[in-house]
C-alpha cells in the first residue's frame, strides 16, 4: 500500500511493511493521517467482548426485559448472544470495535443498576414446595413487583465459580524481591488502585487511541492540557523516555507517560533495549515522587507492534534489573502488571515465571487459565 496525501504543499507517505503501517511526512500532517487511519481501523476492526460476573437471574432479566437495548445494538451491527459458561450466564457482544466498546459500556451500566437478592431456603419441604409452584410465583412476582424470580440449586460447579469470583482483585501471580512485590492483575488500569499508573503514550503525548484514550476519558481534558504544555515547552519525547503529570479525575495520584519503541524486526535488540529503558525510567520517576505502588500495562504492545512475549519479557526483566540496582531504601513496594486482555495476562504471568525462576516465588490461587487445585497457580 502506497498513498500520498497533499497537505499544505507537503506530502504524507503511507507505506506498509510486514504487519506495520508507517506514516512519514511533516509532523502535523502525520498526526492528522495517523488519526484518520486509527479511526478507520477503529471503525472496521471486528472484536468480541464477553460480559459476565453477574448472577444468572440478572443476565436473564436483561435478555427478556431489555430487548429494546440489545435490539438497538444489533441494528448498529453488533451481534448480541446470551449463553452459559460453567453454569454462569454471559452476554457476548461482537462486531465493529467502536460500536462493541460503546455497547459494553451501556450494557455494564444497565447491569450495574439492576439489583438482585439470593434467598437460601433450608426448611424441610421448601424445595419441593417452591419447585411445584415455580411458574405461579414467577408470574406473580413479575406482575406485582416487575422482577424476575428464578429457582436454582447450588452445585459444586457454582460453588467453584463463587470462589473464582471471590478472587477478583487478587493477583493472578506474584513474586517478592527485596521487599517489593511484583504482581499480575487482570483489571482496568483506569480504576486500578495504585499511587501512579503508566500510560503507554506516543512521542507527542497525544492520547488519541487505545489505553491512552481510555485514560484521558477517565481523567478529563486537564490531562491532555498538561501534556500539551510539556511538549510545547520541551518538545516531543524520544522512545525510551517517560514524564510524569497529574492524574485529573483518575483515582491515582499521578500518571507517568512512557514512550516505548515501535517494533522493527531488523532492530529487535535496540527495541528491547529501549523498552527496558522506558520501564526503568518509569520506575525511577515513581520512586522520585515517593510513590509506594505503580501499575504498568504492556508498553509498546498493540499498535506499536512489539511481539507480545518479547514485550512482556522485556518489561519484567527491566523491573527485576531496576529493583536489583536499587539501594534498598526505595519508597516503591508494589509493582503491578495490569491488563484486561486474557492473552496479555497469560504472557505477563509466563514472563514473571521465567524471569524470576531463580527466586522462591509466591503465587496466587489462580492464574489466567483458571483456578489451580494445588495453589501453585501454574
């Protein structure tokens, strides 16, 4: 693919090299072309998101009583499926990325507004009594109280699922080195409870896509304003650099904007070096500002093209090296590796296992692939 777009007597050249798209030209034209290209990809990329973690009755209520909501989503090209996974109801949304993400936000808001109560009947004969009259009670409750009644028996699988949900907020895997805990979490970086979060940013600190855009929406426009002032004063950042700003409306104290390298297969060693440097700079900034906990995503993953395993391994290796070089009086006590995507969580967990193989690790109950019976997590 080779296209040219005239912009104020200058040109932007777009080329495709393997799995990368490279935009070259004057900075303003490149920024505009990047935004247009990102929007095109955002509108046309097909994704699937699964919403779960709610009782079956809540999922069933949404399916039966909120037909207008998921009907509108289908009209926008989003396929909505209601299914059962391990005795738990889920809602699957698939289709254009932009519409799916909007749909996920809408559905989660509706599900959060629904209230439910589980009542356990232990009296002799209660089970058979309600089972025989289930349809009558369900119809009466719906007519008089506009609610859904569902009878369920608690199986071993459901007890296991409850245990799984009780692990929400707990690390998938973790290890401790020199009094600092490095842990992997499946979570939203916008709401994760730490002192400082790391934003995987571009060189101009323009938060126009991916995680950066999500953080900006959660933080408010003041975050972009502060970044604009930094770039106006000091110029664009180079790969391997990081800067710190306020956090706006985010629940953390600060945001570190880390500029990782864009992957080039023919410069793999240089890319790995720059990524390690980016992580090191981020940890040093957190320590300089006396923060106790920091959360990092898969910097340089995603649109920067860094292969996932190499990306996570480089990040974890840099964390280990930086902590080993520390004088021991660091304020930093927790380093969280955070992502919402399961494959990223699995990659971080694998990297943690490999990098710290010579340590005596402490792992959580569950790893990304499921609950561990022996407590090892792997």
